């Protein structure tokens, strides 16, 4: 994939899936805005926006770390302004950043509800409205939201916020067709992608997979024609399989053994 000259914004890219996507884009020649909230190291979870940017720069890529809380309109405005000032355009938006909450409505207080809807649903709307002018000027663009296919089994307020984001993305795909701006959603096909957060919370599976699998699938979507490939809600493995990639063993990680387990 050749992204030379392209500019991408990746939210939640201080660690996890977002970091894998940002680094993959940079290796393909894109200039990448590293947009996330974490500026200082967390005592338990590795990763900051500056660390991701430094890793990209160490590999010869170009990255701009910007602190951004996607639930804040001021933060988004600042992030967009700095990206345009630095790079002059925006071609790709990938939104993996999310608030996560387990349990049903009874267990979720309304403040948490507002956080879930603000980041997972309204955040997508705010980000899209912010990047739209630059993409329209360029005559095309890619918007990819990390949210699942619609399912009755993916419930609770968290599930509602993510599936509502999928519905929003699919409606935007139809709305922005005339601008050649593709909008798609993607979700991990299983729960075995091993991220820093999952390891820190001791939620990562013993036999996990490299987040690079997810990043490669997103890169594949970005390489597709914006006019022909839009309005899809897919999993990472579906996308790779469509490219004829069925042997996914290269993404297998060594067994994980927790200390003091």
C-alpha cells in the first residue's frame, strides 16, 4: 500500500489497535496525527502519544502527537487546526478510541452513559464534521470507525453506543457518496487481539493475536476505491480473506503467562 503524500488522523493511537494502525500507515508513507489523551506514562499501561510518535520517527516516518479527548469539541478543533497547519490536508480518519463499560443499564449510572455516548457516538459525528471540509476539497477521503456489525447479542449501554455508531457510519456513507468519501466500520473478528490495556487488566487471552492483523485489514480498506467500497460493516478477518489471505498464523503471539497468576 502506497500512502505517500496522504495525511491520516488516528484516534486512540497512544497504544493498542490505534497505535498499530498509526504505525502501519506511517510505514506506507502517510503523515500521521497521533490523537489520544495520554501524554504521560500510566503506572500500569504502557503507551503515550509521544512514545507512538517517537517510534514512528525512529522508523523514518512522520508523526504529529496531539492530545485530544474526542468528547471535547475544543480538543477536536485544536487537533484539526494543528494537523492542517502542519500537514495541509486530511485524507484518512480512523476512530478506534472508545469508552468501555461492562454491564447493563441497571449497573450503569447516567454519568457513565453520557461518557459512552459522548465518546463512542457523538465523538464520531464531531470528528467527521471536522475532517469533512478538507476531504471534500481533496475530492475523496476514507473514514473508518471501529464498531461492530449490528447484533441483538451485543447489548448494554456500551453495545448500544457502538452499534449506534455503526448505524451513523452507514448513514454517512450514503450521505457522502457524492463527495467520494468512503465510510466503513470494522471490528475484530474475535476477542484474541492482545493489546497493552488487556494485558494490564489481565484480560488478554493466553493464546493471543497481534493487533497488526487489525491494522493490516484497515490498510486494505484504505487501499480500496472510495467510490466502490463504502457503506460496509466488516470484521478484520473478512477483509483479509477477501484479499485471499487465509493463513493468519503470522499473527499468532507466544503464549502469555501472567506473573503471580
